[in-house]
């Protein structure tokens, strides 16, 4: 009997070769499936166009403080009076927001349902109402969050003078 890498035993060489091939294919497929989300997630330049930032005034409908990136959902009224439902992805993750003084409670209080905000974001390349948040201001015009270089994935800036998270990469 032959011992296979998967821990299986085969009685003949033909069965052994088939089982080795099967084990190899299953392991390879598993590695590809596990690795793909990590590669896909970090390709923000593919999803969003930071060279064409859009600034919108809207009303918060929901805020999700979750990994890997918090999400802000807000409604914007267009020129024709139609309400467009948008979503924006924060590029600091929750751990970075906490380092900058923006824990779950503070973030949820500042971005509660009905809060008026002005958002600058890198819009979706697909033309859908989705984007990566570059800058976020409250109704008083105070900066809640901004990014250092104006592009997705860069460290947010803010600090005491702006009230935004002062996070280092």
C-alpha cells in the first residue's frame, strides 16, 4: 500500500496516482479560494476613481462600524428632486479609527440616522452610487475625516483642530 500526502492509502499504483492528483487539485483549489478575497479586497484603484472626486450633500441613513472597513449609507437628492441612495466605504479600518479617537460609540453618535453630511469620495468606476470616502464634514462644516493625499487607502488625517482621526499608516 502507498501512503498519499493527504493521509490516504492506495492499494494499486493507478488508484494512487488518481488519488494524488485529486488531493493536489483539492488543495490547490482551496488555496486559490482562500487567497482570492485578500487580493480582491486590496485592489481599490480598480473599483474607485480617485482622479475624479465627487462632493455630495446628503443625509445619513445607516452607519456600519465593521471590519474590514466601516460603511456609511446616505441619501442624496439630485437636480431633478430624486433621492439617490449612496454608500461610502471608509479606508481606515476600525482599529485605525480607534487609534485616532474614533471608537464605535463616537463614530455612531457622529453619524447617526438623519445627520446631515458633506462627503467627498472617489466614485465607483462602474458608475454606481458607491465610493471610497475621501473627506467627511458634519452639518457645521467640521471635518470628521479626511485622507492625507486624497486617495483611497491612504491614512486619514485630522487631529484636534479638525476633530477627525489622526491616524498614522
